[in-house]
C-alpha cells in the first residue's frame, strides 16, 4: 500500500490531507446507473440533486462511485452524510473525494467506515471539518 500527501485549499486555509491508496474506485456513469437502477437519467440526476447520491466528473463525465450503491439503490446512510458535508461547505467533487479518500481518524475511507456500520463516527468527523 502506498501513501502520499496532498494539500488542499479549504475556505481560504491550506489543509494537509494524508491519504493512503486502498482499492481503486469503480466509477459508474449516468448510463451505467440507468441500466443498473432501472431509472431514467433525469431520475438519477434527481437522486444526486436530493443528496441520495454524490457525483463528480471523471475525465469530464459525471460519475458515481460504485460503493455508493447497495445493489440497485443508493446506500441509505449516504444521504445524511452528504448533507452534513454540504453544511460544512463541501460541494460536488469535494464530497466524493472526502468520502472515498483515506481518513486518518477513521483508519479507512469514510465510505468504508459507513459500510462497516460506523455512521455516527463518520458524521461526527464530517461535522468537525468546518
């Protein structure tokens, strides 16, 4: 496992974020989600707008990490976490990046912690990001 550091500007402050590469993210495009979820493209976009899913542009194409789905549905614990992150000033790409990147205090990525049933811990950390 390799490790690297990246620095981000967040609300005018330089923030060092330690990241460890765990497993590669599998990205699903809107057409992929349409096929998997059996919904229209507009309904998929509505799920993103309503914070049931989070998406970012990967190579210019709006995509959602596969780990954000529970089979054919958005993971139920994701919506509240996305809303907490939005309340802290995170938007779009920043939400997806935080959820899928290694978080030192969790010793894993937030999405992996959510999958392990650590929703309260993830949201507590997300609230402290401001």
